């Protein structure tokens, strides 16, 4: 936990200028709110609020409710496309939204095992998969992480994250 806090603090200072540019781009793109608040789940299904840069149009889930982003999703903004392409997103299974966990767990009950550890921003599923990776594959990678958890593994995944972020992804079209 200490590593997470120190690493996050250092990165926040280093990336502050980039975050400022991203915020400005989002604001200039459509004049709407820069940030989006969302409830996610971590260890033990504990809910918490995250603040994200908004990548979808305002009100994207107003009529259809919570749903996973699709390929060529028309709800995505121009800046959102870039953010998702380069996964502007420390280590552990990515936190998921409670309502989506419920839907996924109906089909794949083992998916809730991801909440036996604290959630993170990157993990095996993020460096090996993409936004449209099947839940069973995400679960497999997350369980591999949970079973082999160590500081060295966290460092390895962080190093694996760098080229993924720099290269971008082809799954957002």
C-alpha cells in the first residue's frame, strides 16, 4: 500500500502538466464537464468513487443505462477516442462498476473473485488484453495475478504497462 501511495504521488506530480492539457482539450472539444464521477468496486465488493477524464458524451448512459464501451462506440468524444486508444489509465484487477459486475457474474460467477484483492489501474488483463477482451480471459489473467501477487510482479506489470500505453491500442476504432 505504501508503494501505491508513493508511486501515485510521484506520478501525479510528473503527469500534472499532461493532465492539464487533457482537461483543456476535453473542455475545448465540447464545452462540457472535464471529469466524470463513477462508482466502482474493489476488494470485498467495497464501493468507491473514481474521478475520470470524461471520454463519452454527456448523458451517454441516460437512456440505455450502464454498458461496456463498444468498438466504434458513437458515445465516444474525439478526445475520448485518443484517451482510450492510449489507455490513459497501479497494479491489480481494474475496478468494475457494481451493476456490470452483477451482469457479468450471472454468466461468469467466478468473475467476482477479482474483488478478493484491492483494485488497481493496471494489471495482467490490461497489458495482455484490450477493452473488448472476453471476461473469462480477463478473469484468467486477474486470477494469475492474485495467486502470484508480489512487489516484484507489480513492478513487472508496471514495466509491461509502459509500452502498452505508448503504443496505444487498435481496439478503439
